[in-house]
């Protein structure tokens, strides 16, 4: 399947009665315009065989344009909502799944995202505020997995082992790291998960599994609170430590 798509949408504007600004000598409630966006996307989807191996493959290339981007604008010890001029987000996303043998499945995903402010200025109270780099968007993300399976004799069910790997590059957890919030970036990280399953035990529709997430005890951060412009404190959120457990399920 080859396809092309075009979409448009918007996010409503509003006002805040408890926050005010002065416009031409008149005190008015803080207000911000609607955010509007449109994008273009082309892609391909494949579901069939690669030689003798069942295969699915998807790829998409997109380009998104955003106007009047709604952001928090820090004005001293407080913040109000406002509009940054323009932004653009371009990228490529792909995923693949292939089965070289009945007992083996391999797959993965890859995404490249180029997000930036093309007009990085927000205007409030006769003052320009400069934004950038674009926050909360790693440039690269990707994952890979394998799944090994074996059917037990005498309708004993299926034993399966799955391993997952995920990685992403660094990103900024504020939208003003280049100006009033320096140092608000988080390093890239990677995670490894594993899962062992016994499915449809003795043909009873009962399944048991055990899992481990963050197998290697990776220490990483997933986001943050960029309040340095208000109270001189920027804080980050740690990711989950190694976690393990068991699950039981019944299909009916």
C-alpha cells in the first residue's frame, strides 16, 4: 500500500482572568490565540513474504507546520500562557517484523524527528521572549525485539521467550534551554526487557508469564520540571528501576 495524507487541526485559545497584562496602557486579562497546525505525510505499508519469510514493513515521512504554538512564558517569578510564532516538525518513522523460522520472530522500530521553532519569538507586555530548542522531542528513538517459541507435545501449550531493547537520544525538557533555562537537557539512554511465557497451558486457555523490565538496572531520566526561571530550581524525573513480576491470564 502506497499512500499520501494531509491533515489539519487546532488547539483552542483562551484567557486567564487571574493573570493580567498591559496593552496600550490598559490592563487586560492574559489571553492567547488558538494554535493551528497542518501536515503532509507519504508512506508505504507491506504485508507479505520476503522470500519465504512472513514480513510486515511500514514507513512514513511527514512534515508538520504549527502556528501560534501555545507555551508557558516565564515573566520573572510567574508564568502565563502565550504564543510562540511558528514551529515545524519533520521526520521519518519505520517498523519491521520478520519471521525467519516458525520458532523465531524479529522486529524493530526507528524514528527520526527534527523539531524546531522557525519563528521562536513570543510577544507579551511589549517584550519579546525567545524560545528554543524544541522541548520533549528526542531526535532519535528506536527499538528491537526477538521472540523464540516452541510448541510442547501433547497440547501442552507454547513456551516463548521475548527480549526487547529500547534506546533514545538526548532531549530538552524545557523550551528555553538556549536562553533563560540553560542546562535543561537529559542524556540518551537504553533499556532491556525480558519476558518468559507459557501460553495456553495444557489447552486450558490459561497462561502464565514472568517479566523483568530494565534488566541491566539502567539509571536514566524521563522528563523534568524546568522552573529555574521562577525559583532557580530545575528538577528531573528518574525512570523506573529494575522491575520484575509474574502474570496469569485466562482467555474466554
